[in-house]
C-alpha cells in the first residue's frame, strides 16, 4: 500500500517540485493550500475573497502534477498566532521572526493536523533541510546540502513529534538542481514564483502594515547616543531594529547605527559600529530538538539571524529553556526578538529567542 503524503502547496516553485518528486517516487500525494486571509488576487490590491477561490498557482500546480488539492482556511489561527505575535513583538521594541512561528504553529500545527484527517501520515514542504532518524528512534534536523539556500534555521522550533511527521524532499538538492527539475517536469510556469518572506504584508513596508492596524499606536520619542545625549526624535521604536544604519536621519562624523531600543524610556539609542559588538547574549524559550538541554556547557555554532554566518560560541544552559551564548568573536547587531539557532556540524540542536 502506497504511503500517503500531504504537501503544503504555496503556489511557488519549491513546493510544486517537492510534490512532483514525491509523486514520481510513487507516494500517494495530496496537496494542501492554506489560506491566511492575506492573499492577494492576481492584478488586485485587495485580499482574496471566499474560501472557494483557490489560489490559482497552487490549483494549477496540483492539476499539472496530477494530484488532488484541499484548500483550508487558517485565517483565524494565522491572525492569532502569527500576525498578532508580529505586531506584539514590535510593540515590545523587539524584532520578530514570523516564519519560525508559522512553521511551528501553522504548517506543522494546523496544516499537519488537517493532513492527518485526509489520511496522510506525513506533511511535506519545499524547505531546503533534511531529517535523519537515529538508531535510538530520535529524529535529527539537518541543514540542506545547498549552503546558500539552507532553511534549517526556520525549522528549529519543531518538536520530535513534528519532525517524525515531516518530510523535506528538496533537502538533498541544490536550488540549481531544483530549477532544472522544474524544467524537466514542465513546471516552468512557477520558475519566477518564489515565496515571500513576509507573506502577509502587501504594503510597501512592514511599517505601513503596522500603521494600518487599529490597535497599533506609534509613540514618538527621543533619539540619544550611548552617553544619553539627545540628538533628535523618532516617530516610533517599531520603525527601527538593532544594527540598522539607513533611515535614522541623524548626521554624524561617521555613520550612526541603531544600538538599542529603550522601551522603558521610549528612546532610540544610536552609536557607531564599534558599539554594536556583543560578546554574549541570553536566549530564552529554547526548543531542544532532542527534547532536553545539554547537561554542561558545550561548544556550538550559533546563527543569530537567517542571513548570518554561524559564529563559534560556548552555550551554557541555565535551566530547561534558557541559556547564555558567549561568542568566540564579538558579533554585530545581536537583535532582541530574533531567533538564535544552535548547530553542531550539520545538525540543528535547537533554537530560541534572543532576550
């Protein structure tokens, strides 16, 4: 009996190729397209209408591959779990990472549960990452082999249970190979369709998106240097992130960078690049993929944002969900609210939020 696998079809190239590969490998494949409530119709600036209006690209992909597709409405959960988290994090003067929350709570939460009701034992996505099951039954999350495309960082919050029901068909391929397969499979319609990092924002910037939320209120305040000297005024801390250089609007002998967002006094603290360097940070709410923290300090490679070169560091657990990370070399723009993900070689040990 063929194993049934559901594929989260976004309408982009990667998920379409993942579905086609699984069908070619003789799996029984069902597509699932989940609606967030923030979809845009082609050529339209408004969000998509009734649930019956399936995303045209996802629908076309399913038809071309020859698999059924189920459309589910995740709009209420997406608003609650992802969009509110996004706004609340900015409101608290930190920088959110909504993709990680969506993977944990929506894709491998609600969508996975739906997949199981459709008879699927596994949910596949187009992520460039890999899973390996060890002899003891534990599941390991590994980097995708394409270093330039590896997306294991965004999956670091998944649990053992979730990994046991996940599949990443593209993890052993490079992006170049995937594009070549797309041509061979006749999926050229999707060649220019890449998933957006912030799929729910159609505004020119996230700041415009937040400004459009009735409950999100901006609060102007002072811009000060690291010694507390007032240099100007900001229109709201949500418009800045640690390490930002452009858009500060304060001239100086050398460029200013955002050093810190002081929520207590509603002040934007700016300074020079040398003042951005950090040797240590604290990480909270850590998800340990093996289910428990190490019992002593260990040497790891830590990635403090997706486009960050992993840094050698000593990870010291303080309790079940908290650890300090001390970098072997100072790192720039260690940003509260962003995820820190810990690696041992190609294996993801876990990840949490920079405090």
